[in-house]
């Protein structure tokens, strides 16, 4: 019997549906913050545009003028939500944080949209969070039992309540005390009346970088947001580091026990933008290297290398370079076809509609095609693309994944299906080849991926990256999950609060 | 120096402006609840239609199907917010509560719109509140210091936090413990998974009635909401009474020390609908009696009795009956002219536009007019109406108020201006007559009002009604107000929490 | 077999439903115009507020700055559509016309919302129209055959096309030539670059008045719109008169053969606001006179006179005065319950919900009630009110109609049901009494109505008013109707165009 | 003095602003039609998704069930406008046409959004139009003088009026008569109760193709719309051909004098999607050929070939192939940054914000870059990109345009700036090189472009393509333009109408 309570009794109006057919892993968030600049909210909106790929369901900005906070949050793309010419009138001040969101934990309700805000007795605090806490339910249950009222079902609100209940005097100390209760992966930006705070979990699973724009400090999930606003890259926030930015500049704290970093490999494989540099590595270069390594591991006798756009392009360029085969745009992506694509009747669904991708016949007809995708999750999209390529006239289709087989679910902020739906977790390579209807199938090896990342090999003792989706090696405890599986869970619900006194 | 902190650092987007020209006192709310009926949310919406006069800025409904809660809240009139034919799909269940709102405490933000909801560890609770707490800031400050996070600036949320932090086991006991921390006037409806709760403050300042519709129990601010849905009136919730309605029927609690009731006189003078019966008295009859008494106290040599519609009509009928003068509709109310009435330029404002009232010349021309309004607050509307009547040809205008001079502000849920703006608080009768530009002016006396209410006289020891706006005799402590005026306020902020452990 | 073609092949999106339960006759429109004033569009919006009772489904304003026209039209009440503070920015100029609409002809599509506009080769023209043309289909069919493209299904667009095709040189002559093709009832305002035009049909069926506001001329359906903006009444536009208002002042034309006026009686019975003066007669006084006459014709042994609010109030005051019985507000109108009132399930519909009216028990209980309504159409509302009054405790209910039995449909701009649904057209008085469940029933006589209007008797040769709904005596040909009934209609479709060349 | 009148006196509300900074030529429309299929409107919406690149400001669909027409038109992207699951309920029938729009002629008003509809006396007709008429004003002026009322300022409405006024008996003959009055470029789809019509101007300037989906015929601007819905390509509609599709299948007409085709080259250079086949030529292959030819004409000593995405990619692949240099994604396109990108203050504008493109530093740093764009119009975008590439570390930037210098404006449906703003029309190559701040600059030659298109050379007598933007050789008269320039224009305004009688 399941001992985990439902997250909330409340069904708010205003939820929105996900496109359940979609077969992409999804990140839940991008975050951005700036301190010490006129029109801070407008710069934040610009930064969020560059982070739109990290979350397209909702977005929000909170700003502060040193005394009051201003906040605006909506479902929709950044460009649809923040359109008004009165933006800087409505969201005043010299500091701001922002958030783009795809929901994993929490559900698609407007009250889950970030940034979130709390009035503390020392003044307000707003936070925006990328990542996922693995002990969220555990902490939330204790807080509710102690009388905290949650307005959202988001794991981010837990952090606010922990800060609110801390008895430390300085807000930065209250913030760090709150972080020490958390397990999982997180990159956080927080805004108080006097400062901007950035924080990364002890393993640095989720990314966060520091930039400067004239005299203002900037925090962002990826460097592409710095490029967008013309800011210069300073450095990554380190794993386990908390940075405090105020009128005295930047100050660094290390509130956690020292550990080696283990950044998430999927940022490199799929999430980050190709023009970003994450933890010192160019995403574009790394993906080309994955393609070259894939060509070494899984060559094929073929005529053309064709990417599944857009994410498969850099690996395809690497594969083409290594293999000497020509690179061709055999598939065209429909950039305008989004979540709202309509398929009202079975009759329409049966037409074989090309949603996100269309075949470029001239580049496929009569060809032996090496088709390269960044990864294969459930395989439902892959088989459609293989079929489409074949129907467009390809003689052979050799499918290649520029990352290893995905075998295990993620709990750190990536929205993946359950294990029973992960293709590679449930089938042999030959079964997969038949299911995906391709002439040959190849995945980059885990060791090959580490090579592409610049390491000789994966260190099995202290792996250099978070890679559980490929290996099952989770980098942190999975408290909520274990508790959900554990019938006899009877944890003393108030220990947390006791310890925070 | 003022020691009260600002309510919140947060400026949310989505506030809306009040019509600052309006010279009416306003009630903040009407509440409604039903337990044990199919389509409970739809019945609740019907009930809210009948309570629309108690709050036109926003409304909301929360329903419960025994397991989950469903909630919808919006700015706007009930008929504009709850239009969908999918209402009962969206707001499911056999019990529901609803709320219409005009904001006094809290400001006009969407997050202040009620009902409000909290997940407790025993399950959710939703509340809707009519009235105002006079120690709201005091309790809120203590709760924030103890780590509670407030999402609204409404005094109603204080009640939720007190319930959440109570250590009582039964939810009804937690609810009553919370109520004992409150000062002021309140009529509350609350919904849990298993029950509907109604409560009235110890003095019964705000009204609340019980009805039955087939087997279902109904709670409502006024009997007109019972009439709207075809329910029968059972009785008033008594002052200081808490009623618990569940599958076992209705159960009554008296959590407060016994005191005599002091219902608010302004419900009779202005707020309640004429077809309602409040605390056993017909509003229509009482208002006619006020008019008759007014005719006795302030007769005039005149030709016609003309009401300021709509609220002045019953008193005018009484006055006409007592005086033998004909009753005429000398002023027509523009029912379609609401909050959004446009006056874009000074040029337009100078035109002398008739907003809410138009003169019916044929009933005024050449006449000596007795003009009857329910009350006079700042006098800004009254003078415009007097002028309009005179410009329409009236020979004389004798202005009469069917209630005594308003001298003191209210803190129990009526939105009145500060004392310095109350006409009667700052001027003699003759000054007022000159300012209102009328030929004679008369107010009903306090003793006359008590007579119209069916009493021989006001009992000065234990007055039968809340009447401070006329007398300055406030029925409860005014903790927040005193604290705001008291420079040296240094209350031990955690005593409340200590006592609730 | 019906020979009339469907009005249009087009089903536009954006239609809206009527409240089919409603048992009121409805007017289709109010019109307003102003020439020679700053912020003309804002003044027009104010005027439309006062004409809101003449049409609540949609509204629109067109303004002109002497060179360009600006137009805005929407579904909704005036106060909901014209809210913006940028109104005079968007709708510029010193002249403007406006329209409130309830749709009879044309259907509820946005492209039918007025004012309508056309670019002529001499410059643009906008028109707004109150009334209904009885040869609309006939003219439209001819125009379509000659190549005119209609964008709406409104009869008003016919006028624009006739103006556009006229070969007269001056726009006022083109306008008058167009009017000569029309049959039916109309009050029109039109705006060109240089002038404001007003026109009334040859019988003056629909009303239109002239006012002045400083130096600006105003046209409006009723005088209450003049009062709203502070304008003074000048005179009625005469029946069959066209007025041209431009920088040289007002000029009058009489383009039709001279005939006696026959204004519509229903304006007096129900449509016009009580504070309006129509064709020199005060609506309020006339209705009181109807009530007095009704008391003479249909007295009853009773305790109280109770109006069906709001339209029954003046007649009730007259009845009470004549009969010496007390006037009581036994029924309260719910002003907030409009078109959107929700009744989602049969279960809810069966509750006996009080929609527009609530009983005021204290005024009804144990009483013999004379219940007065302005008119009885289908009787569906009346029977509900009689039942409601009885359920509230009335001992007897004597229903009185302050107008004669309605026997015939209208074709001049009043939305009434077909003849088979008109109660009085299909039943004897005793049958009606039984169906309406009242103890006695009385209608004002036609002669009594003419008396209340100030005439000794109805002149059967040339009746003083349009009164076909009571008498069947239609004042104009009913071309479209006859053609629809005439199987062998084979009219030369191009004769009109020939004549206009 | 200018003799052309303003298009309309009317300023409607609801216009929307263009992004005036944008430096792309724009097409005004894509069209789609289908006959003989269930859910025709839903298939049409799918087709419009694939044509979204041809117009992103507005879209519309009209369907017909054989008797009535249904229409919906809105500003916005197809995916935003047509989201409802009730689409096929609202837009019923077995035939439909659709339109995506970017406005050149007509202005950005909702009443200009297509399809447009007219009730004729034989029944309704809806049309959707891609292209631009060069004698639009001339014809419109005559029609207005003859009494036609225009509801839009779009040139498409002219066609409807010509059809409406034709005295031919069959609708297809009326349609063809109308077309014979037109000059310019057009691809039209039209829908009547019984048939779908497609038409292409005598030179075939704008494209239109025929497909089949099961038994249904499909018309679309590009083959990519056929691929989207799974239809098979049948053939292009020929230049000067009118096709009539009804229950008897497809019938072809040739209403114009025979001439050689001259399709628009810009479809190949920029507009059409790379996976489309236009007039028998693969866009992708043609663009690669342009790149190869460009490498032959304008080689450079460099390290990498970098496209300006997305339109420069195929030419870059061709250039890289021909030159042997590596192809690199040195610039990343921000797909989410659209029209609504916010730049509220000068301060923000000065930041050097990267709107549509971001640099991929790792691919540019220290490199000699050949930068390839499809074309250069005003040069304002090009110089920003050159700077951005240089700031990202490129040692040299060699800019190449895969099309010849643009010297002349277009009047056939491409939105280009006036001649004085066309960079190449006003500067020498060296001036341009300096203004664009590049190390070298090269344009594909006109002869090279014809080679890439598969011809040995441009035929100067009867050029194979419309190419006036490069050559000044306009393929049709420019009546409106000449009339606007001709002071003494005094054309007999009614000759057209005379001839159509």
C-alpha cells in the first residue's frame, strides 16, 4: 500500500494539457537573474527568450526596486506573455529574476508558475528553480503537519517554507539552512530587497553561469542567455556553491560538504543550446565529437548522413566528417507546428500527417540513408521518422543514436516516461531494430560518450557525470521514491522542524 | 511614527481600480454554502446572484466531491464569471461554498479573491468570509514571524493559518480554536471533505442564515439567496454560534463566552436587500418604518415625496404614507451604468453628466420636493442629486436621511471613508444644509431608528445593535488600530503561537 | 411553398445566443449622433449609456475628423465595450454617431453590428438605424442581382447600397433618393465627412429627437440621452423629415409625400424610459394615466397594488392613486441577473429558481393583490410571477395589463413572437385567466389607451398612432411578407436599379 | 500632383504593427483548397500549417457543405487561431479553402483577412488570393464610382466585385471574365457551393499545385502542404490556367491569350520551403546549385563556410561541397523570437541584443569565415550579422549572397522596401563591402542564377523567369504605379463597367 499522500486536495481551474504524443525528454526550467541595472525586468525577459528551449509552458518575472517586489506570471511563451510596452512600468527596479517552465513535478496549474514569492518578517523573497528535489514529498509532508500552508504543488515552494521557518538571522543564512534540507538537483536564483542569490546543488547536476553586463551581475542557466543580452561570461557557479550578489559585489559560500561535481550528461546530449558552453565545454563541439565517435563505433555502407533536426544536426556533421559521407538536409522541421496542432477526428489522425518533420524527397530518394538522432526514448517518434524517410524513397535507413540506450528514469528535473515505456529498458537491440523498422541500429556507447566528453573512460567509483539514465547509477538518495515504495514508512514527521529550530 | 509594517512587499499584476467618486458605503462580501445536493456548485452560483449586491468586484466558488476540491475565482460579476455550461463539470461535488466580494482589507488583487483554500494534513479546507477582523495585523505579524507564508493580503487567510497551526485533532475543533483568536465581525462558511461549517462572530455583527432545499442544508448571508433557489428559511445562525453540517445533519457549537447580540444596523439601513429578513426583521418593513418615523421627526410643507433610488424607495413609501403626500418617481436610476463608465477628458467631466441618476422632469417641475436617501456619507452624491432635482425645475428641495448622521468610521466590513471625510462628523446641521444646497435637511434620530427597529429606546448599557457609525460606541476592541496609533508597540511576537501549542 | 431565399449563404463565427425564455418584446436599436464638439465619440458613448435599454446585445460608434472615419463595434453592453481611456484617441473627430442593438432582422453576427460604413466616390458615409424595413428582402434581392455585394444580413446595409448606387450629385440627395425606396419604420443617423444627417420614416413610427449641447447639435432616440449629457431638448425630428447638420447649422428636408404621423404606441407602453418625453408626451405621465384608466376599467376588491418591476411601476402608481389602494413593492427585481444566468442541468431548472424577480413576502402574505404589468405577450412570464406571488402567501391575485391584448406581430423593429404564440391572439379572456392562474384578469381597452394618450377616441380612418399589435391595422405595406406568402412572386428584379439610373 | 485617391476613409480598430526593423522580403500569402473530403476544414488547417512561412500575420478558412458557407478569420499564427476541438463543427462541409497572410496591399486590418466572401444571386463564393494586382486601384476606383461598396482595402475584394457584376450565366464564366480585368501576379483558390476553383495568372508568377488525397482534389501554393497531409502531387496548375473541380472531377480552362511562363525567381531564392518542388524543380537542389555556382564565381581563401540560418543553409552546403571547405553552424537561430520581441527602452536597444541570431563562438573563433545569405535587401541585417561574427572571434568575414544584387522593387506580392532603400540599387560593390564591414563581398550573377536554375543563359527576349528585382525587366504593365505618377490621369471611370454589361 502506498503511504505517500496526494500532493493536494485542490483541483484548480486553468490547467492545460500536454501533448502526450510527444516523445522528447523535457527539461522543467530555465532561470535568469540580474542585479544592478536599469530596466532589469526587460533584460530578464530578453534572457528568458534565449532560455525558451528549457521550458515553453509558462514563464514569469519578479523584480524589486529595493523596497517592493513586482511579479508577473503566465502560461505561454515568453514572447506571448511579455509583450507590453509597459513592462518596465509594471515590473520596476534594478534587480529581477525570471523563469521559463516545463512542468514535471507539480502539474500544469497557474499557481505552480514561478517565480514564487513569500513575505518574510525581514521582507520579501522571490525564487525561481530549475531541477527537481528527490525528497520533496518528505519535507512537504512534515511542513504541512507543522502548519505550513502550501499554495502550489511545486517542489519549489518547499524551499520558500524552509526559508520562512528558519530561525537564522541573516536571510542568506536562512536560505543556506533551507538548502541543506534538500536532496536532488537544483539551480536556483533568488531575489530579496537587497540581493540576488544563486545556488547550485552539491553535485552541480543542473547548470548555472555568472555573467557581467557593464556593472551588473547576471545569472543564467546557459551562456546563450548571456550572449543574447550582450553580457560577458565570467564563470560557472560551482557545484555546491551559493553566490550572493549585492551592492558590495559577489560573495561566495560553500554551505555543503565538499564533493566532486557530477553535471548531467543530458544537458550535453539534448537540452542545452548548441551555442552554449556548459561547465567549460562547447555543446556544439561535444555533439560533433559524439557524432564522430558514433561513426567510429557504428559505421554503415551508405550514401548520405541525414539528421533528425534540429538536435541531431551537430552529431550528423561530426558523423559526416568522420565517415566522409555527404551531409544532407533530408528532413525539414516545421517550426510553426507546436502544442496546439489540431487533429480533431480519427479520420484526420489516420491521414499520416507530418507534424514536426517533413521529408525532403530530393535528398532521400533512392539513397541509403544514415539517420541520426540525439537519443531514443520511447521510440514512437523514431519509427514515424524512419517510415517517413522510407516512404520518401530511401533505399535503406540506418538509424543511429548519438547517445547510449536510455534505460532508467530521471528524478532531477528531466521529464521522461516510466521505465516500462523506455524502449531500450525493455528490448534487445535486434527487437528495437525491428520495432523501429530500420535496416540497422546503433547507439553510442557509454564509454564512447565519455570519450566525446573528453575523458579517457568513465570512472566507475566517482563517475565524472550524472548518467543514471544510461547506467542506473543515481547520484543522490531517492527519498520520496523509496518512501513511496516502502509500506511501513512511519517517519517521525516533525524531526525536520525540530532540527531547524 | 507608525509601527505597522506594510501588508506585503509584493505588487502583483492584475489589480483593478475602484470608482473613487462613488459615495456609497460598501459591504465587502456575501457568502453562501450548500451541503448534500447534486450540482452544488450551480446552486451556489444561483445563490451568489442573489447576493451580488453585497460585492461586485469579484466572486468565487469552491466545491468538494468528498475527496477533492475544485475552485474557480475571478474578478467580475457572478453572471460574467460563471457563464459556462461546463460549470458542474469543472466544479464537481455535493457540497460547495461561494463568495461575492467588495474589497476593504486586502486590496484588489486576484490572490485576495475568495474562497481561500489550504491543504491541512487531515485534508483540505476552503473558507469564505464576510466581515473584517480588528486584530488582523496583529495576528498576521505573529504568524509571519513564526514562518507562515501568506499568499494574500486578505484578513481571511489569517483564519486558514490559525486552523493549519492548531494542534487540535478534529477539524471542527481546530476551526473553533482559530476563531477564538479573532476580534471583529465575521460571518464565515467553510468546506472540508466531510462537512460544511458556518460561523458568526460573538456579537452577530454580520448576518448568516440557515435554509433547507429538499434534504440539503444551505447557509447564506441573506434570506433572498434562499428565495432565489427555492429553499425554505430555517433560522438565523446565532451570534457566536458555529454550525457543523454533515451526513448526520446539523450540529451546533458555542465556542465563545455568552454575550448579547449586537447586529449591525447598517444592514437594515442600506446593505440588505429589501426582500430579505435579517435577524427576524423584514428589511422592507423596517425601512418603511424608518420613513414613517422620519416623517414624524422631520415633516415639511411640500408637494411630493421623491426617493433617491433604489435604496431610498421603501423609506419614501413610509414617509408618503405617514405624511399623506404623493410618492413620485422623480429620479430614474441608470441600471446599466457601472464601474466602467467612461469620462476620458476634463471636457467631458465638465458636461455635468448624469451617471447613476437621471431627473424625471415631469415629476419635479414646479414642485416642492421631499427628497429621501437612506443615508448621507460624504455628501458628494447628495449635493449632485439636489442640484439635479433643482435644475429639473423643483421649487424647493427638502433633503431627508432615513438614518442618523454618520460620525464614525467602521472596522467590521463596511468600506466608509475616514472620519475627516464624513460630512456629519465635521459640520453642523446648518453647515450641511448649505453645503448640500437644500432648503431644509433632516436626519432620523438614533432613538427614532431604534423605534423603527421595534425597540422603545436604545439601551445605553448594552445597546441592542452595532451602531458606532452613529454613536462612536464600538462593540469590540480595535487592536490593530490602537497598535497603529501606539508608537511603543513591542508585543512579544510569538505569544500567540506559544498559546496555540 | 416559400419563395424567399435565405438571407445569406454565409455562417460567420461569433454568433451569440438569445435568452429564449425571455418573454419581453424587444426593440432593436437606439441611435445617437453629435456634430461639432470636442471628444464627440466620448459624448456619444455617454449618450449610448442612456439608450442601453433599447438594445443590449451589441453597440458601436463611428466618428469623423472631417477627413477620416474611425469605427469600433462589439458585442456587449456599452459599459463593457467602451471602457478604454484611449477612446478619444481611437475614435477621433468632432462628429460621431452611435448605436445600441438588439437584433431582429439580420441575426446575431458581428458583421451586423452598426454603425455600418461605405466608401463612396465622394467620401465615406456611416449610418446607424433603428427600425425595420418591410421591403428589405425585395430591395436586397434586386441589388444582389445587379452585382452589389452585401457583407451583412442587416436591413441597414440596403440603405448604404442604395446611396452608393444613386447618381445624384450631392450626398444629401443620394441619401434622400435611397430613403424613397424604403418601406417600414426607421429612425436613422448618418455621418459624412462634412455633415450629420437624421431621418425619420414618413409616419414617424420610430422616434428621434434633436438637442443642443453648447454649439453642438445632437440627435438621439430619446430625450433621456440628452439629459444624460446635459444637452437641452430642441424638438422632435418630424415624421418624414430629413435634417442635415453641418457647419452652417441645421437644414430640414421633406423628401416624402405629406402624411399624418402615426408614432408607435409601444414606445409609450413599454420601450421608452420613464424619464423620456416622446413626441411631446412624458412617458411617466402617460403610463400613470394608463394605470388610472385601468383602475376605472378594471377595479378589484383588493388590499394592495403591486407592480411587476420595473416597467409596471408608473401604471401601478396611477392605479393606486385612482383606486385609493396602497402601492407596495411586492416584487423585487434582480438587476444583476442578465443574459448569462446559468441553468446547467434539468435538476437546477426544476428548482423553481427566481430569475429576474423575487417575492417580497412581507408585502404579499395574506393580501389580496392587484398585480400590474405593462403588457402580456406570450404569458409565460406572467404565469410564473402570478405563481410566485401566490406562493409568497397572497390570498388573491388580480392580474392587470396596462395595455390592450396583443393580437398581431410587429414588423417595424419590435421583436415579438409569431402570432400563434401571442396569448391573446389565440384565447378568450377566461381561457387566459385560467392559463395565467389568476383570480381575475383585465386589459386596458384600445379606447382607454387612446384616452390615456390624451385623445377622446381612436380615429378609425386615420388612427393617431401605430397600433397594429392591438388592432391588426398595419400602417404600411408589408412587401416582403406578402412576397413570402405569394408563391408566384416573379417580380422584375432589376426595376429598382433601372429607376435609380 | 497625385491623382490616386486614398484607399479608404475608414480607420478600423484592430490594426497591428509590423516589426519595422525586419530586413526580409516577405510574401503576402499562401493558399490552400480541398474538394470532396470529410473534415475538409481540418485538412485545410493542416495544409495551412505547412504554408505558415508564406504569411504569419493572419489566417482564415472558409468551408462549404454544398448549401451554406462557414468562415473563420483571425490575426495570428495558424496554430494559435485554429486550436479548437470544435473546428469541424464550426467549419462544416466537404470542401474548404484557406489562407495565410502577410499584408502588402491593404494594411493590417482584420477586414482584410482572407478568405473573402460574397453572396451572389446564384449563391455564395469565397476566394483566397496570393499575389498582387498591378491595376487594383484603377479597377477599384471604377467599381466604387459605379456604386460597389468595398468592405476591405485588399486587392482581393476587387475580384469578388468583378464576379458579382459579371452578366455571364455560369459562375465559372463570371469568374474567368473577372480575371480578364486583372493585371499582375496571382494564384487564386475559390469555393462555390458546387465547386473548387484554382487559377494562376497568365505568366504563372505565383505558384499553385494540384494534389490528390484519396478521391479528394487539393490545391496548394507549395508541395510541402501536400506532404503535410499525405497527399500525392499531381501537377502544377499551369500559367494562365483555371481549373474547376467538382463532382465530375477536374476540368481545365485557358481564359487568357497564350504566353510563355515566367515564374518568380524569388520563390526559388528565398520564399518556398526547401522541401517543396516548384514548377518541377526541387528548391533544396536549386539552392545547393546556387551555392555551388557562387563558390565558382566568388571563391575565397577561408577556413569555414557558415550559413545565415535557416534560408542560407542549402546554398552553404553547395558552396562547401564545391569549395571543399568545412560547413559549420556558426550562427544559431532563435526560433522562439518572433514579432513580439520586446525592446522597451533606448537603454535596452543599445545593449546589442541578439534577436534572431546568436553566434556559436566555437565555430567562429580564430576562423576565416565565408558567410552565406540567400540575398541582401537593405543590408541592415547583414551588417549586424557580420559584426556579430567578428565579435565572436572570426579573423576574416567574406560575405556571399546566393542571389544577384536586388535593384528594383516588386509589385507582384513580395513586400520589399522602396528602391531608395535597396542597398545594391544605390551603391557600388566596394561601397557595399565597406558598409557591410566585410573583408570581401560577392553576389551570384544573374547568368549564374539562371545556370543554377538549369538554363544555359537568360533569354533576354523572353526571359524564362520573373526577375525584375535583379534586372528591372517587369513582366506586366504597372497601371496603378504609372497612374500614380501621371498627373493628368483622367481615365473614363466607367469604361470597365460599360464593358461588363
